[in-house]
């Protein structure tokens, strides 16, 4: 009796997971279709976004390298002083978050469409 209930629960769980996966897949396909339509309507802007993402990726790498160096050089201070750690986070956190957002936006808008798979 208990095993039947467990099997029924597992079956229902699998059904729900299948439905969830289908819903997520549908949302991703809809988002991809919207993005493709935008790129088709704005090809020059999509290309500009791609170039901007490529250029900013280099700047982003340099920015991260600088932050990483500062964090490494001052790690002991950050461990000893909550104030110093807070200053570091306040100094770089918002800028890094905004930079990441802008870079991600350019990358998504400028990404080349996926190539159809051969099979």
C-alpha cells in the first residue's frame, strides 16, 4: 500500500516536472522569437550592440583585474575592518553591478542568432 502511494506521488512529481520544463521551454522560445524580431527590425543597432559588447568586454576584464588586485592587496584589512570592507564594496559594487547589466544587455541584443543544427 505504501509503495503504491509512493509510486503515485513519484509519477505525479514527474508529470509536474515535465509540465514545468515545457513551460520554461515555451517562455525561452517566446523570448528568443521576440529578440529575433527586434534584431530583424533593428539590424544596424543589433550590430552596434555586438561591437559595443566586444569592446566593453575588454574594458570589463581590465576593470575586474584592478578590483581583484586591490582585493588581494587589502584582504587582511578587509578581514580586520568591517569599515574597510564596506568601503570597498560601496566603491566598486554599484559600478560593477551596473557595468555587468549594461554588458549583458549589449551581449544579448548583439548576439548572433544560433546556427541551425545539422542532423
